[in-house]
C-alpha cells in the first residue's frame, strides 16, 4: 500500500474527513487530496504525520531515505554508488 492509501485508510478508519485531518495537520485540503491520490508528500508533511501518529516511524525512515536519494542530482548519486562499490569490493 502506498503512503497516500495508508493515510486515507487511517482517516477512514477513524471517521475523520479530509478537512478535519487538514486542520489537525495544518495543511491544505488540496495537498491532502493529492497525497491520497498518489502524489508524494514533502518531507515536512511526512514528519508531521509521523508526529500525529498517522504514519509509523518505520514508514518515515523508509520514505525519508527514498526522498533524499531522489533529491540527489545524477553526479551525487554516481559518487555514492562508486563509494558503496569500493566498500563492498
């Protein structure tokens, strides 16, 4: 299940509307709607949801690493790959 589906499932299981959850998290309803429909949330939004108990810590760690890797430019990714290759050889 993707993070948006998990958020929507949490919201539905607690009978919380999008507006109510947005008020709790202090985010725009349009942003929550996008997230629930597959758009990746920002790191700040992920951290807010972890603090609110909507996303488990382990989920955040995985998403944080994934987000940070995707934010690297091509050259930085190549440097990291080369570094890891040297470590395992």
